[in-house]
C-alpha cells in the first residue's frame, strides 16, 4: 500500500493544529486543571513538529529529521509534566527534561543514516517518551476516575505499542522504502497517528471533567463539615443554656426562699440576723462565681478572642488563687502544701491562669475528705511550666474521667460535705489553657485522689532559644 505521504502529513498537521486551537480556546475560557497550559503547550508542539515534517520537500534534510522529530518527540515531557501537576502534589523532577538534548543528539548522529535506521531511533524515543505520561495516568487511580484515566492514557499506550511494532519491523526486515514511499508498519503508523491525535484532545476534556468533579466533591465535603459544625454548635449551645437554666435556678431560688422565710417571715435577734445575712451573701457569692465562669466561657468560645499573653510572675497569681479557697479549706481542716518559689517564668494571660488555678484548687478542696491535705507542686520540664494539684479525695473512675471534658455529658456533682458544682469549671479551664498554648491533664483513682496538671509555656511559641 502506497500513499501520498506529503498529503498525509498535511492532514496530520491540520488535525494537530485543530487540537491545539481547541485546547487553547478551552483553556482560555477557564475550563482548566492544574497543568492545563502545559497540556496546551504539548498540543502546540505536536502541531509544530508535524508542520516541519510536512515541509520536508522544501527544507534541508536536517530540519525535519532533527528539529521536526525533536519537537514532536519532546511533547511527551509537557504531557507528563501536566499530568504530574494534576495528580501529584510535589514538584515535577526537572531532570526529565534531559530527555530533550539526548533526543536531539541521537537524531544529529543518525541524520545521514538510511531511512529505516532513522525510523528505529525515532520509534524507540517515541515508545520511551509516551510511556511516562501513560504510567503517571495509570498509577494509584481512584476507582471513580479509573475510566477517565484509562481513556486519557489510551493515545499514549497506543503510541508505545505502535512504536515498538514499528521498531521491530524496521529492525528485523529493513525495507527499501524511503520517506516518500513508505510501506507496511511505517505507513500504518502514520495513518494511526491521525486517529490517535484526536484522542489526545479528548484527554484534555476528560481531565477537565475529573477536575470539575473533584472541585464539586471538595465543596460538598466543606459544606458537610460546616453543616456538622453548625449542628454541633447548636447542640452545644442548647446544652449550655440548659446548664445555665438549671444551675441558676437552684441558688437564686434558694436565696429568694431563704430571704422570704427568715428575713421577712419572722423577727430575730441581731446575731441571728447576721448569720442569716451571711448565709444569703454566701449563696449570692456562689451565684456570682458561676456567672463569672459563664462570662469567661462565652468569651473563650469567640473565635476572635485571644488572651493577652505576656511574661508573668506565677507567685502572686498562685497566692491569689490560694486565698480564694483557704477559708473553705480551713472549715474542712484541709492542709494545702505548696512548693516554695522561685517558680518558672510563664508566658500566658494572667487572668486566665488565675481562673484556671482557682478552679483546680476549688475542685481539690471540694472533693477532699476533711482532715486530709492538698499538695501543689510547680516544676519545669522542656520549656513547660507544670503546676500539679494533687488531692487525697474521693477520686474518679475511668468512665467519669472520659466524660469530664465533654459538655454534652456535663457532670453536676457534690463535694464531700455537700458542695454543689456546676460542672463548668474544668470545661472553662481547659478552654483557657488551650488558648494560652497549654493544656490540662487529669489522673484519678477512686478512693485514692485526683492529680490535675496544668502545663503552660515558659516562652512564647516560636520564640528563639
């Protein structure tokens, strides 16, 4: 079978030119994917390479053999680069571009060799070059994109197979044909190129479709995550306001009933009135303490709130926290032992630290048995200040520890002498500790006691050593 190879070359050039034009227009319209313009460059290079081969009768021999074939064969690199940019996150290895000078050098060396030998060299490079984008398209493919990747890899796989057949054909039985009079595998290779060239443009469309599906899937996941976050936030707020309603009703209602019964309903002496007023003041102070925790909790939940972090001296803050619980500890005859200064210098918000320590010490006193002791130890480890509050109280079992920091499982408990707790103290403390680049860990065992450890940085995050 003989065909007019010049006419066939012109048809091949028009097909590649059409592919290049359509891919440019498609990319220019915004239908792209990572590496899309590299794919366009490859299409343009293929059109340019076939143009040089078509103009062979009017050019010196080295132009179509060396330049035309080099441009055509080098298109495998931008194709591979485009696929790499689309599918992989790391940078494309630029060492692959050494493929180009090797191709040029080999073609320079064979420019004066017989036609069949030149065909073998070109076929070898075509098989090697097309195998790289085919490999990148077929490795670790998601099941939902498998068909799209297979179709995109089809022209590259066909090029590899056809090039190997052409290589063997010209190596086993070198033909007497030349560029203008080709037969057998050589002419079939050129005819197949016309068919395969259209599929490369189809690959661009497939990759844009895959990209669109990926973007839609990503947006769906983001919307789902936001919806779940809204659901969780709404549920937490509902539980939170339920906690507020429950915990405010008790102390305020009790204080109101006490005032009506004892201060308004009967006459008493001065000493009795003082005791009753003291009881009322204590109840109102508890309510005020809870409201203060509530205020801090709401502030800590705001995304734009950040603590005023600065270097602070721990000693006076620890003294203030101890002063708040000393009277209650004295009533229960609980000794509070504190490791002596000097203490590590903290980098945190002073008000946050005082609230956290006050909550930890208050819990330790509340759940300690009368006549026992509480130990407060301050140490430093790996640029962290560790403040441990260890009581010898009733302790907690593993299920209780697991529920300790979950607002949906808010624990309302009583101390060893009937003290009421809202369950908000530890939730607030952990939130404030995390905002100060720290944290809280709780270790406990029923009947043995509880060890609460607050850890905070001794230098600002990211500061030099």
